[in-house]
C-alpha cells in the first residue's frame, strides 16, 4: 500500500507546486474553491480529529480576510450599505471572499506540505539540483535548534551567576545582546570544528550519497503523468481565455466555455488525487485488518 506521503519526494513537490501555483496565478472562483476543498480534505484525512485549533485558526483568518477587503476597497456598483460615509459594495465583498478562499486553501496545502516533506526529503530534492546548496541547507536547518538551545543554556547560566537582577528594559536589552554575542561566537567556532571534521572525513573527495533512498516506482510514474496532464489541461484552458473573471465594476465571466469546463474537471481531479490515494490506502488497510 502506497500512501501519498510514500511517493517519491520529487513527485510530491511537483504536485504541491502545480496546485498552489495554479491557485495563486488564476483567481477564477471555482479554482479557488477547489483548492480550498482539496487542501481541507487532504489535511483532514491525514490528521483526523486532531489539530482542531488549526481549523479554528484558519476559520478566523478566512473571516478576517473576507471582511477586510470591503472595508478597505469601495469599488463596485452594488452598494450594500454605507458605513462611516464609505460604501460597502457587493463586488468588494465577493472579491474578499474569493481572495480568502484562495489564500486559506494554499495555506492548508502548505500545512500538509510541511507535514509530508520532511527535512530529509527536502534535502533529497535539493541534492539533485545542487549538492552544495543541499549541504548549506542541511547545515542551516541543523543550526536552528542548536542555536536556540545554546542561547537558552547561556541565559540560564548567566541567571545562575546573578545577572539580570534589575527588572528594567535596559538590563533586558543588555542581557539579550550579551547572549547573542556569546551564541554567535559559539556558532562560528562550531562551524570551524564542523569544517575540519568534514575535511578529515573526506568530504568532497567522492560522489555524495543519500542516507535514505527514495525509489521511483510505477505508482510515482502514474501519479506524475496524471499531475502533468491535468496541469497542462488547466494551463491550456487558461491560455484559451476561459478563466477571465472580473469583480469590478460588476461581476462578469461566471460561465466558462467547454474548454474551461474541461480545465475545471481536470483541476478537480488534480486536487483530489492525494485524497483518493490516502482513502484507498486506509480502506485497504482496514480490509486487511478485518481478515486477521
């Protein structure tokens, strides 16, 4: 059973960039809605009833983004009401709703992206493009938690030595600058030690290998081919002019032509592919458990 996160990292990254790129560069309402639908379903099926706070945060963000545009922009013909001598129009409200749908859907997708694409998978992708960039990225990712832990150690040590006794802003700023200076010196010294260790172990003298291999199987080929085909169909429909949509001064371009409908169907299949893959794996697993 191959779930979505078990696919080759390159295939997963291409799918995410295809969906999010289409949603961000094509503001057609149906595409924005399908992006949100796919993002929510993928996140929900992977996490179940967990992360309720995440859903609540995105819901609040969705409402704020929707209401922010009509309060700032007053374009449009259909005036709903007047607030502080400023008209609140239906077109501005719909534009805010569409933008909120697109942004929330993309954020849901990137939330799943951070769960699926671990640092090891990201390094696997970047190592194909450039081994040096991959090495720099891996070292930068490694130093983020190390830098934080070392800073906490220095802070605890200085507090044990009797520093930070004055509870004022000047003492707090001076103490933080002292901690930053100490941790920066530690990071530079540790970088020199790391470079010497890498040189002693023969880094750069041979072909670099990965810790974990990510095979490219038949499922990856099929998934990648479908991703390219569906994305190409949407791109052709957009180039054909099927997704021209205007909110101002009035809403127009609601009904797409035949090419546009084919593109929307392709985009729906594109965003739903991971959900289908995850659902298939869950059903098969439960079926096998019932046979035990």
